[in-house]
């Protein structure tokens, strides 16, 4: 820091200081010299390494030799703070601990705990705490998903025991499923798929479908035993008969998931885990169902069969299933009455089918669309842009006053704040500027988040009207991938003339006009005040002053004059020439610049205010760019009629010849997502059609099966609407998944009808007999799939809330789809083949 009086007496200028510092901080490098037989490396070093080195620099001016310490004060000072971090109202140092992708989360938690404990002992005066611990959220979520998996398995066990009337049958099914799950986990390991929220959710979904294969085989074997076949023959025939229809049903389900992998963006990548879980589970359950389950069945029933060798096989089978006889008899009576009514009122049934199809289209129009389902959070992040050129201390004072005003004692158990620039080596989020703050609040329960958000917004708007505040949940991996805080509509305003700069005042006026036209204000335009210093070059010539001298004095006064670097042994420190803290007006009024010598060698001192003029203006704080160049975004949230809003915005912008507009936002991304899902659904249906054509050896019968899909989709949408859910990515995937599952029942029904017709049984009798034969397995497989999803409806965590729209869509579709498979699909089959009622020929 130069002493201006001593500098003036010595005739030393700031330019002399800069030259001396630079000249005394040179390192030419390493050279080589030979001395006889030897060769040496010569290192010439003239670097500044300590404060004393800087003080001892000599300056020669006007025949006088002086050291830098005689003219300046030299010291190492702390750089000015650009940001603060607070935790619980206290100043803190915040570290972001980031798990690498290949590492284990539990190992990281244990290591972090040990490290924190070590440092707590090493520094007892320092408090170590954890904030925004996402591992707790993931632990809780994965724990709940595992519990849901176990609970769903228990419910399925109870269903099969009830309908089959023999607990040993449930044990057989349970044993085969346990083996299938273990082998599926082995495939997870071999293909490097981790146990995460998505893969576990897919496994829960797969369990219901995996049980279907075991139920179908077990039920079919039991039916053949009741017909009098020996245990060995029943296991052989009951399993062999199901190989083809089970393969087709598994392939139709897989055909639904494979196209999901090709969704654009990260959604396609993330759902690869779910598709893998279900595909692996179905493949393994199919193999265990046809290879392992018959063996377990024989081992379980052979011992009891040998003890009761005096009874014939049919009698033993009937005796073993006596607990379910009444239930099955009741089901048979109900089925017969309903199917007789359907065949007696064909016109009513066909009319109902025709009315359901337009209902499907209508529900698509009625249901609101969003990208991802809303998830309850007990954490909130409020990001505040004060929109004023305040310093960091004022920023911190405002945040502390805000936290005092909103009252945290009864609602919040943890809070922290980032104020200004944060010096993360690895960016932990979007960067903050000195006039921005980020406040983190963890409420005692999710219901308190909305009132907290309202209070913060009210206080900020009333006390700081220029400020802009936005709210979002903590940015965990889920939020990073499926960010749900995008504006409904974003109007991108850009100049009509690309060569013209953006005029801030005109832009603000346009924002006000748009707000008046649509009745909704935008989220605001981030601006910051600027002081522009303009050097008058004409006056520089008039007063004979160098431009560089003025520029050097301004940089020194504004603390931006870094000359060289002090290369100490531990760190590099910038060496700057600076003055005391002053305002811009004081700098211009009190700083004198020396003119060039005239012909007589005389110089004069000119105030900077004679040469430099200042004026204040506002400019955009951020620059956004797109395909049409730079633009200014105007964000609008919670728009009820986006198309009408965009029309009014466009008409308002078109009235001015200065601006153009284009639109983006969640309204467009949601529509694009739905279009992709519709294409995926079409591809899935096409794949299912080809698979079914190969099984039924017919081009017509697959159409009968696929007729069920629009009917089931209509009721899935209706269920979502009744329970207050939206059409989002998860509910849409639930609908697509159901399309692959519900047709399995119809596949079983048509396969049984075809087998009976090939045996020479008339059409009507074949339909009725196949219906009774497949009634119990169809009901059991539907209930097992439904009960596997039921636990997710009653738990609160990220994984369960993520899966709830999917589960609701599937349950609604499965309930109605089961009825359609049992009663309406046989009716459609009869309507097509009734005129040619003759047995099918075996190929």
C-alpha cells in the first residue's frame, strides 16, 4: 500500500513500483555448464518468496536509492470474503461429501463417521455436524422397499393358500420364488446392476409376475391330479402344457419393457435398471417354473402319497384340496351366471365395449399431465436473489433477519444457509453470486413445508420488493434427473434485430405489459446495478495525460491491480498495489494523476474527476442463449391454460417491433414425453402382436387378445383420476406395463379354448369348459400381482411415492382387466368363430 506523500517526495510513481516488482521476480530457468570432465545444472533464481523479499526491493529514482519498505507498507492480508456459510445460525465451514459411483454407500457412511469422530477428539472446540444427509433418505427408502417386497410376498402366500386349499402348494410356490429371486440377484451381480430405488422397485413389480408362472404350473398340475393322473404323470403333463403359453405371456411382458430403454434423455437410462429387473425376474421364474417347480412338487407330495397308498390318486387330490372346494364351487356358480348373462345380452356387452373406447380418449384429455409425480418432502431450499448490489455482510444480515421473522422454533429442527460465493472445488450445485443466498430448512414433518414457504415468500416480498425467491426440494439424485421445478411456460424474449443490444428498460416495460395482458406476473428478471467509468480521451490530450496512467490509478484504487506473484514455499500469493477503501465518487474527487512533462520538464496533477465520468445503469445479471441467439427468459408457473397464455404473450410481443418471442417449459417437455410413451406403447403392442401370432398360428386371435388393451387403459386412467393422480412418467409406465400383464390372462384363456377345440369339443362348450378350468389360476395370478403392489400404497418414502401412481394405474387396470379376460374376451372369440363352429385342426 503506497504512502502517497513519500512517493511524491521521492518522485516515484505507481508505474515505477510495478516495474520494480516485475523486474525483481524473474526466473530465467535452468541452464547447463561444462567444467572439464563435469557438467553442472545452473539455476538462476531471483524470485520473491517472502514479505521481507518484497520490502527489500531497491528502487532507483532521480539519483536516489530507496527500498520498497521506505515508500510502502507491505503485508500479507486476507482476501475479502465473498461468501459465508451458516449452520444453525453459526458461522461454519461446509464440506460436500460425494460418493463415487463405484463405491458402497454404507462404507462411505462408516468412514465419514470415523473421520468426524477423530476430528472431534483432535479439535474439541469445533463442533462437527451433518446436514442434508441423503444417505438417510436412501437407507429409509431402500428399507421400505425391502419391507414392501417381503409384505407383498406374504400376501401372495396367503392368497395361494386360500384358493388352493393346501398350504403345501403355497410352500412350493414360495420355494420356487425364493430360488428365482436369489438367481435374479446373481444376475444383478454378474451384469453389474446395483440394488437401488429403481431396480428394487422393478423387482417388487416383477415378484407379482414371477409368482404368476409358479401359480399357473402348480394349479395345472393339481387339476391333472384331481382328474386321476399319477403324481409323476400330472407333473409331466401339467408342466408341459404350460410351456408355450407361459413363454408367450413372459415375452409379451418383456416386449413392453424393452422399448422403455430407448426413451430419450436420462429417463431411458435410469429405467434400464427397472427393465433389467423385470426381464431377469421373468426369465428366471419361467425357467424355475418349468424345471424346478415340478421337482419340488413331486418331493413335497410323494411322501404323503406313499402314506395314503390305499386311496386312488383322484380321491387323494380331492381330499387334499377340500378346504378350497367350497370357494371354488362358489366361484364356478358365479362365473357360470355371469358368462351366461353375457352370452344372453350380446348387444349390451358389445355396446359397452364400444363406449369404453371413446372413454379412453376422453380420459387422456381430462387428466392433467406432468413429468414426474409430486413427492412429499420435509426439506426445503429457498434461493433468494436480492436483485440489489449489496455487499456480503448486508446479504448475511438480511438472511438472519429473514430467519428471525419467519419463526423456526416450532417447525424446523435444522437449518443452514449459503450466502454469496461458495468455494467448492467440486461444484455442489448451481453457483451463487455475492447478492444471492440459499437457505436450507428441514421441517419436523412434510405438512409444515407449505406454510414455511408461504411465510418466507411473504416476508421477502414485503420487506424486499426487488428480491426474487424460488423454492425447491434439496437436489438429490432424483431431483437432478427428474427436476420438477421447471416453469409451465417460459417465454424467451430476444431482440428482433440480432445486431441490436438488449435494452433493459424496454425489456422491463415489456414484462409489465405481458403481466397486464395475461394477469400473471413472471418470476422476474435478474438485474444488477452497474457503475460505468468513461475516460474522456479528448481531455487526456488536453491535459497531456497518458491513458495507461489513468487506467493504472483506477485499478489500484479499485483493488484490481495485481502485478505479480509471491512464490512462497507453501503457497502462491498475488502481489497487488492497492489503497484504502473508498467510494467511486471519493476516488474520482481525491485521486490525482500526473501529466506528462512539458517542454520545460514540468508536470502537473490533474484530478481524476476531470478526466473520468461515471454514470449508473442496470444490466442483465445472466446471459441465456439458444438457437436464435441470446434471449431473456420470463418464467410462468402453475398456468391453467398454457396455450391461451402463450397466445396472449405472443400478441403482446408482436405489438412491438423491437422484440420476438419463442416458448419452452414443462408444458412442451411433458407433451414430448407423452408422445414418446405413445410411440413406445405402439411398438410394444406391435411386438406383442407378432409374438401372439407365432403362438396362436393365427392373425385374428392376437387381435382378440389386444382388444383388451384400450379397455384396460381406459379404466387405468379413470382410476388415476378418481384418486387424484396425474398422467406422469410413472403412471404412464404403469399403464404400459399393465398392457403386457393383463393380456396374459387372455392368452391362457384362448390357449385353453384352442386346445379343447382341437380335441373336437364344440365352440360353446369349449369356451365354458376352458373358462372353468382357467378361472382359478386367472384370479390367483391377478390377485398376486395386485397384492405385490398394495404395500407401496401405504408407505411414505421416495421409492414408494415414486411407484404409487404406477401401482394405482396397474391395480385399476388389473381389476377390470381380469373381468374382461374372464367374460368379454370369450364373448368376442365366440362372435368371431360362431359361424364356423367346427373343431380346430391340430398342426
